[in-house]
C-alpha cells in the first residue's frame, strides 16, 4: 500500500509534469507558457507533498515542521516595524540544513501557503510555494557545505533571495502575454532590483545572526528526539 | 474492583543516582477520585507519566503496573486520558471543534460518530458557545476545559490529571475541578490527579495519597490524611492544607478535623463562642513615605474601536509600599502595570512619576526576560549593558547569587529551571539595574506554598533596600498574608483599597478562607494565625 | 445571508477553479470583461472593500505598458520615440488588464469564501499530514506573534539604549532566536499531547464538519458542465488580436458565460431577498 502510493507520487513527478506541459503546448496548439507554468507548479508541489505524506516520518517531525512554518510566518509580523526584513527564507534554509531536503521543501512550500492565508491567496501562491520549496530542497541537498561555514551559508542566503526574485519575475512576465518577451522581463527585473537587493541583504543578515543559535537548538532537539533525516 | 495497581514501583532517570520513585504501592478502585499530593520534586509527575505508556519517561524501571485487573493485557492508548499542566502547549489544532475531534480522528472513527461524540462532549462540558472559535482566542481556563474535553472524547476509563489547575486563576480552577467531578459522578470515570493546592481539590477527592521523596507516605480519606499531617507536624504539607484544618490544628483541636469553611465555622462556634466579639485592630498605618506615583482618571483601550479596559482609574503609590492589586482574570491588571510604568500611555487622564523614578516589570511568564543560553551569560550581559565593569559585574552576580539562592543554577539554561527558580533568577536579573519600583505580574501562578513564602521574603528584602513593590495578583491568600496595602480592581477601576486587615475585613466574598470561617465571631481576622491568636493560642 | 458560502467547500472551490480557469485560458476580450464584471459584482455582494484601488492601478499599468513593449499589429496610431504604437496592442493591453484584474478579484472573493477550515477540509482527506501541519501552524502563528511582541516589549524596556538600526535589528534577532527556543521546547510537549491522544497509532482519518448536500452536487455538476461547454463547444475561448483584432461578434456562449459569472452573486442576492421576505412575516 505504502509503496504503491510512493510510486504514484513518483509517477506524478516524473510523468505527469512533463506530460502536462506537452499537452498544453501541442494539443492546445498555442504557446501558453503561463498556463504551463501554473500546471508545473501545482503538480510538482502536489507530488512533493504526497511523497511527504507517504513517508511514515516521526510524529515529532510533523510538529517541528509546523513550528518552523509558523515561526517564519509569525516572523513576517514581528519584524513588520523593520520594513522589508522578513526572516522567511532564512528559516526555510536553516530548517532544510538541519532536517533535510524534504522537510526543507515542505517548510518552504507551506510558509508560502500559510502566509497567504493572512496576506491573501492569489495566482502567485503556487509559484511562491514552488520557489520557496525548491530553495528548501536545494539547501537540504547542499547542507553538507552550508553547515560547515557560516559565510557560505550567508552567501547562499543572498543567492536564494536573488533566485526567488528572478523566478517570480519570470512568472510575471509569462503571465503578461503569450510567449516570453525578454525586454519585458528585463524591465520587470529592473523594477524589482531594489527589493531584490534588500531581500538578499536581509537573508544574509538573518543567516549571520540566526544560523548559529538556531542551529545549536535544532541540533539539540534532533538528538533529544532521535529524528533521522535523509 | 481494582482498575489500576502498582506494586513496588521503582524508577530512576538516566544519569541520576537518586531514585525518582522508590517503591510505590498503590491500588486504585474503579470510579474513585484519587488525589496525589506532595511538594515539588516528590515524584508525583513521574508516577503519573509512568501510568501512561506513551508518556513514560526514559529511565530504569522496576516493579509492576497492573491495568484493568490484568497484568498481561497492555492498555490501549485510548483507555487512559492524560491532561498536562500547561493549557497552551497541549492544543494541537486551530479550531475548537477540530481539537475535540483530534483524538477521534486518530481512532479512525467515521464522520457521523465523530460528529456525535464531539457534540456530546461539547454540550456536556459547556463548550457549545465557543465550539466554532479559534483556539488562539481562548482564555487559559477555556483551553484547559478543551484539553479535558478532547481527552474525554476518547471515552477513556482512567483519567490522569497532572496539576491541571496550577496555571489557572481560582475561578477557572474551580470550574475545571467541577467539570472533573461531574465526569466522575455522571460517567464513572476513574480519576487520578496531582495538585498542591488542596483547598479546592480536597472537596472532590475520595482518597488522598501523600508523596515524599519518591515514596507514598500515607493514603486515606481526605480527613484522615489531614489528621495524619497535623499529627506528624509535617510543615511542608501543612501549608497546603485547607484553612479550616490549619485553624483546627493551630487551636489545638481534637476529634474530627474540619475541611471546609462550613465545618470550620461550626468548629469555631462550638469551641470558642465564649470569645465572640474579639477583634484585632487594623495594623496602625505602616509608615509610608512620600507619594511616588499618582494615577489620575486614567482611561485606556488597546484598539480604537475596542472597549475601555481601564475606566477613570485613580491610584496613588507611596514610597516603601508593598501594594497588591487584586482582581479576577481579564479585568485589566497587566494593563494597569504597564500604565504605571508608562510602557503604554492612557488616552485620558495623567500618570505622574516622581522625578527620575526607574521601573522594572516581572512578566507573568518570567522566563521571557532571558535571552541567552545560560543564566550566568545572561546576567553578565545585563551587567555590562548597565555599565558595570568586569569585576563589579562578578561581585554583583555573587551578591545576587546569595540573595536569590541561585547556587547551582547559574550554568543552566533559563528554560530548564523550575517555576520558582525561574522567578528568582528573573528577579535577580531585574535587580541588576536597581529599579526604584518593582512591578510583579501574577508572581504566584504555578508556585507552591513554600515558593510563595520565599517570594514574600525576597519582596521584604527589596523593601528593606528602599524599593517599592507593586504586585497584581488573583491570589487572595498571598495578598492578605504579605502585602502592606491592597486595592481591588474591578471592571477597569479601583473599587476599594486599604491596609489588608480592614480591606479583607470589609469584603464578604472576596476575602480569605480564614476570614470567612471567623466572620461573625471575630473581627478583622484574615489569616489562620490571626484566628488562632484571637482564640488565645 | 451569504448562501454561496454555505455550499460544501468542494462545490465552492470547484466554482472558483472553473471561473479562474476559463478567465485565464480564454484570450477572448469579451469573456475577460464578463468575468471582471462578475467578479466585481460578487466582490460588492460579499461586502468586501480594500484593495480595489490597487486592482485599478494594476489594470491601468498593464493596459498602458503593453503597447510600449509590443509593436505588433497593423493599425498604427502614432509613434513614440520612434516606436509604433498600434491599436491592436492597445486592445490587447486592455484585455490583459481586465483578465489580470478579474483573476485578482476572483481571488479576493475566494479568500473570503474559502476559509482555512474549508481549505483543510478539501485537502485533509488527500493529504492528512499536510493538513494537520497547516492546522497546527495556523494555531501557532497568533500565539507566536503575541509572544514575540511581548518579548520585544520586555526587552526594549530592559535595554532602552538601542536606537540605531543595527542595534534594533540585533535586538529583534535575539528576541526571535529566543522565541524559537521557546517554541521548540513547546513542540516537545505538544507532540507528547498528540501521542497521548493516539496520534501515530493506526490509520488517521480527517474529520470535517461540512455536510455534502444535494445542492452541492447540483453546483458541482453545473461547474463541470460549464467548463466542458466553454472549452469544447462554445468557441468563445479564441480571439485574435494580431495582426488585426477580430471584430466583436455575438456568440451564445457569452450569455452562458455571463450567467455563470454572476451565479454566486445571484445566489447570495436571492438569499438576501428571501430572508427579508421571511423576516417581514415574523
């Protein structure tokens, strides 16, 4: 039963996503990158979440992921007096580094979903979920290097801020018209450049300030509860 | 029929030499309420947790636990319910109805059964009116009732309660205990409960077990146990006994020990009617200093369109006061403290401080004042930030260590300390900047009688050093015993104030148990000691 | 009387999904206009306010910016900095603005109708673990916020010195790190409480209070039929803007689309009228 469900989610991941793209491109016969991108975002998120469902992970891990997700959203409110400083990406990265890529993906994706319960869901929700999820996933995969050196970790935080902003710009561009208009994309990027810079800087600052103390706490919790991560 | 039996149970935590439990023998009958009492660290919680296999701590276990009359059969998780101390940290989901359904979802019941059981439980425990609410909007008392309801929805045969009311105010605590009593009387659920406030818990217990140093000292009906405690002059436990029993003992009573106000009154009438009319004079006004703080006609609200929390409140605070502001939960006590130290500003009225006055506020959750991972680091940092040099800092910390009894605690993480320890450490930290006025927010919450005595001594110490102390609390007994002046906050205004003897002597409901026992016979007796004195002891 | 909100989450969710799909898939300016009208009407009927100005600004920006980027089309209106501004690009810009504004407004209505309970009911049966995480997080966020704010208050009072931005950020970070410690400690007790109530024993089901009624089935059937019609029979999805915009022609599918877009408003208004009638007879 369990392996069957796991297979299903893998099939979703491996077959359905490209299939959806192919269908949209060829059957409808139009260059609908916008629709294709929504489909890809939704399907990949679903696949990851289903895979997480099927892992019979420790009940404690469920609580910890919920706590980290809630913390990152609460952080958006707590830090609201300091404009643009949001600890979300930093928390996703730290969670991923200590609890593995799967928890990283889930925390990232759920952060986006949950904060949109407060700030409003929109067509951007699936993209934010995917991008933050992927940042978590990558941080988990890179955890060996990130754990070793705080400077690299902070740098990665900056890069993650840039990735987030640039990918969201890709999406706004796709949504605006058929095809991908490079001029429009660069205009969008240039418009979001200052915010991107602040995001990247705030990620770096947060990781420098928080990575060590939080890491210590998470490490302690991990050994205390015997949570095994991939 | 025996539903639970414990035979020669021994338990030690890993890396600790001392046995946490040292040969416990206990038998619990089906349908009874057993109260387990004892001072902090006597092993109550350990015993209770060992009875629930899912929560059993790691460590070395010897002896035998028999459930439902059968040693072989392992109890199902749903047969034993467990409610813990902290109301907030047990709630899992975001909605009340969902929390009620949580255990039932784990049981894998079908939708209609869950609908029925949550509905039944909600109406039995009076949750219906807040059934749809978010759990984050509930008060502590409501949360604890919800925790109870959520556990009872599994229909367990045994209910374990670990100090369930220690974090609640007296009214919410009574409501919770009433709910437990109804569950027991009407559903026949067996209840095992730990608690150190015995005044209320004695009323509902069928039997009481007293624990000390990991052993059960005595078991019996509440009256028997009280008589035992009195006979053995066990000081630790004596302080937790109901006021009637304490008066009985202090006046050298013989025979049947009274346990509640009614029995206490009957006892006093019978033995000391010849002394009727005796009175204690109000303490002559303690020498109060000059006026430090003057609050005049304050009005305050948090949001533009919320209701006023503070309404036309006026209050003067004098230098050297030990002022207790009493009031139930939600009347704006914490708000008043923040107004006093100008952390928030009223939209009408004025707050006048004597020039250069400095404040420190001990929050309800005392551990919130710490930022560092160990107590010593935190204290050192605070010293440096207050401009002390390295050497001065060490001397200062040494001094504080003595006064606040922090030996052996300095290297610990502030969150690993017990309730009383956290409070002492937090007070020590606040003392570093030497405030003129110390504000304490509900400092007796979750603190046992010994801890309260200690707190009172520390407060006296601060006053001796020339500080003024303002406490907000719902703990009437604490205010009556230790304050120099009391004020009562109701519905956003101060409705009466005065020195404790005349203050409580004038109230008829909102007063100490000793005063209610002696009312009509004696005047102005507010503590058990007062009553004993008037009886000629 | 918000009758539309009383539908089973699945029915109202499918309504929004179908309306959004057609709005986004169709390149037809008439469909976009109808969808926008329907969304605005429902927005008003739900009594929502805020944000409408933002949507207008987005509309105007999108409509204006398109001719600047896109120079396709044959009907040249004028030249700007040597670039031709065409009528087709202007029309396409207006279409795009309406489509985006319609989507945003449908989402505003969605946020009002599909509350977090309903969302969890929808996904709880498929993804129980994920739904539990979200439910727990929703419970934790408000308490973390209030705890965080209280701790900030305490520590600003303890250390009134830090006015500079760096000091402030440092203090915020220290408090936040402390909040994390507290919440991780709390997590231990919370998972104890979960295990004490049988979490992780056997198969967990996901309970929701919502009942599935006959009217929900009808609503779902209507949504499904409508979306099939729009995609495969109505012929109203296609519209060419370049090189020359199609002329506007009447199509029966427009009526069906319009009817569907105003359906939730009608349901709510009908409920309102019925309630007033009943109330007048009490």
